[in-house]
């Protein structure tokens, strides 16, 4: 048995867990209720998100939680009996997180 | 018995595939783990919003869509469960020693809860002002 | 162990006990026994009553009967317990179901095969490897109370294996090193006199080591000595991660893994 390279995924999972824990509840509150309750107009929110810091905020809130999902889902899928997929699950999960992060960089930084 | 040199057949009890339904603590563990689906889902939703940063009409239309609102209202308690279970476990990972005693786990978790509230208030304030 | 007359009454309590007699049949079965209800008895007392008075063929492990040896672990109504610490009065008048510890092979009746656990204790080098071997004439290894405090909780493990019976990961993946073995590895890793953290890392910082753990936390819930193996494992994850980043970002640094 050798030392594993798991720490890279676990540290991304932890970072994502922290980001989701601290920022998701309030952000969901805003995107779910903000327009319906008239707290902010759609146009104003759209303008606010153009700002570089908003883009950074969105980038972190997309990328890190995706890695959180990937690592946790990879393990829970096996707990739920999908052991036959155990060799392919890491690629699918981390691959999705990497792809999603890449797309976020494209939309938020490149464009 | 031992002189014969044969080992008796051991009985292996199989673990049922619905093991996580058999115990309350296992079930709550599974709920906690499955909150990651809602975390990942909302992250993807934010990605779609990000893709509409150049399209104000599409951006607002997505946010005003009733199905989208309902899905988020379902995700919100799940994400809150993630937050609460995550913050409660911080003392297990963040171990701080002062001499011979450990800083109280309640203090460690409490500080994290306060930080969460502070961060949420700041974000709300920035958006609504 | 006979209770005094003042605690005996005419009340009886029923035990349903898992039996497995490999020389008599392939399948296990449950056998029902009625024992006197004595309000200061523990489940171990009831088992001893059965063996002494009713059925001498019942086979099980026990020793100190006071919660320090770790021998009498069994499933009592589905919970891993030391039977010397499970009071009959907490279950009475319901029937008490006694089974062998979960997730271990059953040799006979309530006796499980614990070789896997013992092998793992060797694998994680659950003993002190001093920084410097000193002859006795050179005196003691010195340690401050603060240094002792860092590992003391993990040193309380009595190897009872209740944590393995609570861990669904071990139940599904028997090659998982497991809570107690990792907690004991940490006990030595965090001992200031020890120098084998790096060596132990080969065993515990591996896929079958800490990285199988998904922090269910049930191990710490059932531990009779409050060792908190789940906490030990999470601390080990932090150590392993810091060590990994150090080796990746500063690969020329020849330092061995440090336990922070």
C-alpha cells in the first residue's frame, strides 16, 4: 500500500464544502426570492454580476462546490451499490467538475 | 479439534444493500451525503446564469421561471442541512491546543456559525444596496 | 456472581441468542433463553447464567467484566456493546437479542474471528518507535504534560472492535484499515517520543487507510472509552494533506512527514 494522491481531491472537496456551507444559503435565498419578492430587479442584479469581483464570486461558487459534489458523490454512489462503476466514477465525477470549472472560466473571465 | 488441523467453516453475514436504512444514524449520514447533489445542482445553475451574463433578457427570464424558483426552494433546506452538518464537524478537523487542554469544540463550531451569519449578512447587504 | 436475595424476584427476562455450530449445521439459528431478571445484572451476567445453569454449550468471550479488557463486545439489540456494560434493566421487559459483532466472520456462537484486526495493528506499527534508542542507563524519555495531552485520548483504546462493527465502510470494504487501527497509529504519531509517522504513512495514508473513511462518525458514537477514532482519522487526513502538498510544492525538502 502506498501513500495515496487522494489529498488533492480531498482538499478540493473541503474547499468546496466550506464555500457551499458559507455562501450557498444566502445566494440561493437571493436567486430564488430576490426577484419574486422585489428585493432587487432583474436588470440591477444582472448589472451587479458584471463587476469583476462578482465574476470572481461566481467563479468560486461554481468551481469549488462542483469539486465538493464530485468527491462526495464518487463515494456515496458506491455506498448506494454502484460498485461496478467504481473504476469509471472518479473520471466521470472529477471530469465533470473540471469541465464545469473550465466553462465557468470561459463565461466569467474570457468573455 | 486442534489436533485434527482442520479449520471449521466460518459464517460470513452478508451486508444488505439497504444497510443505510437500518439505523437512524446511517440514514442521517446518507441524507448528509446526498445534499452534495443539491450543492452540485446549484453550482450548475450558477454556471447557466454565468453563461447569460451577456444576455440580460435570458438572465432575468431564467430567474423568473417558476420551476426554477421551486427547485431552488427545494434545494435551500438541503443546502442548509449541508451547512449545519459541516459547521458542526469543524471541531473534529480543527483541533486547537492551549497548553494541556483543547479549545472547546463548542467554541470552534460557534465561531464558524458566527462567521457564516456575518458572511451572509454582508452578501445580502452588498446585493440589496 | 450470584445476586443477593434482595435483588432477585420472580421476574424473568428473555434473551434471543445467535447460535452457530459449524459441526452441527451450515446455518446459524437463534435460541431463546429465559433468565431471572436481576436489576443490577448486565447482559454478560445473563450470558454467564445461561452457560452455568441452562446451556453449557454457549460459547462467547469475556474477561474483566468491568469495561477495560475489550473482550466481551457483541451486538445487543443491533447496537455494538460491551456486554459487561449493557444493563439488563435498560432493555427489560423486552426480549434482548444478542449477536456476534457485525462485519466479522463468526467462528462459533458469539465468537468472531479477529485476525484481520490484529493484522492491521501490526500493519500500522501500533508501538513506539523512538527517535533515539537509549539504554536504560541513560535515563527516561522526557515528556511534558502538554505533549502527553496530544495523544492521551487515543491511548485509551481497549481494542474491543465495537468501532469496526459500527463502521459501514468496513462492512462493505473489509480491507479498510479501520477506526481503531488508525486511532492507534495516530496515538503513536502524536507521541513526542515517536519517530515513525512517515513509516506509518505507508499504511494509513493509503487508499485502504484514511481515504476510505467517509466520516460517518458512528465509530466514535459507540466507543466505550471515548477515544473518538473519527476525530483521529480526520486529523490524519489533515496531516496527510499537508504532507502531500509539502512533497509536491517543495519536493527538494527531505523532511519526513511531520505530525502537526
